[in-house]
């Protein structure tokens, strides 16, 4: 009898020890997205191909962690893959995610998908590229809060700073623009800012303005064509760093022809910042993508909690130059 009691006592103590060990292991196990009981949010960016959006994702993930939410990130293959981005938004609506932050690949074409999200009572925050407010209202969509930068002002300030580096006696200053995707509001705003700076300098002669569709290869191709037509090009404004880095490759391939042209980018990608440091790139615009991502998630959480947020929030940009 004593032996049976001792055996039962030993079994009890062993079970208690194992239970305590498992509890301790659970307590120190790292928290994953699946462990978070808070809201499940989604961030829909334009593409993973552009390092700029990777920085935005990092900021958004930090924001989600700060507010106890999980974050699903999705993107189409290319920034021009608008239909694929629309499909992603529709999938998230069918999944019934709690909220969506979206950087639209197109300022108008994504509106019906966002309207479907609104109809499903899924709050939205618009980041980076603004949707067309008039088109949204016409479609019955309440324009979502926007977190972005003043794209026109950033381009204007960058171009002004580089124009100031040209000798006062130099005339004309031959300039060109490589635009983003036609119709994308952020690209159009950057083009407008560059044109405003050029217009304030009578010595500037604009020789070309063409789209590079945000892509490095396209930027290289367009830059090569512009320089082939204008080998004495002085200044090239590119609406993002991807295209600016492509333009640098075009200059390197062409050698001395057009090698003196100063190139301006936009986004402050690590590779672009290094190009500014070594003098290959004249300037780039830091629009603080991580900060935008964090604020967008913060605003989405506030909307989920029934709190009001500003209709538009602009993050200050920084001009990084030689």
C-alpha cells in the first residue's frame, strides 16, 4: 500500500513539474502574428521590387507591434500591375480583415475595390499616392484619410537646390524629366514641382519629359534616348530613385557623352544615398517612408476605435544633396 501511494505521489509530482515546465516555455516563447489577439490589419503596397516600400513596411510593422495588431503585407508584381492590386484588395475584403492601409498603384482604378471595402465596413487609410478625391466622391466612396508627403514641394526644393549649383553665366541649362506612371497623383505632383522650379529659372530649357513607369530598366532606357538626342544635357529630374539609378547606368554606358549631366532622384533609397555621397547623384528626396507607415497604422487603429483622424497628414521631407 505504501508503495502504491509513493508511486501515485511521484506521478503527481512529475505531472506538476512537466506542466510548470510547459507553462514556463510558453511564457518565454516569442510572440508571432498568430499569437496576437488584436486586430488583423493589411498593408497593400505597389510592389516589393522597390526598396522604398520595404522601408514603409518596416515602419508599418513597428506600428502594428506598438498597437498590438498583426499586419499582413501584400503587393502586385509591378507598380503597373493595377488589376493585380485590385484583386489583392478584393481578397482582403473577402477575408474580412479589420482594416486596410493602401498605397494605390493607380489613383482612380482602385476606387471601386476600396468602395467594396467600405461597404464591408472595413476602414481604410490611404498612404503614399493619393487617390483621386473627386473620382472617389463621384463613385460614392468617402475619401479615406491620407498619409503622404508634399510631393510637389519635395521635387521643387530638390530641383531648386541643384539649379543653384550651376554657374551664373551658364545659359541655357538643358533639362529633362523622367516621370512616374501617367495619372499617378504622386508622380504628377513631382513633375509639377520640378516644372515650377524650372519655370522660375529663365536659363532652363526643357528638352524632354517622358514616363519611366517607376522602373529602373525603363529609367535607363528613357535616359539613354534623351541623352542620345541631347548629348549636352545638363540636368535630369527623375520622379523616383529607381529611375534615377537607371539613368546613372545610362550615363555610365554612354561614357563621355552627357557624362556631365546632374541627376536628381526621389525616395532616398540606400543605393541612392550612397550615390549622393560619392557624387554620382546630385540629390534625392527623403520622404521618410517608415514614418509614413507607422502613422498610417496608428490612424487605422484609431479609426477602428471610433476616433477621428485628420483627413490629410503630411510628413516633412528632407533634401539630401552633394
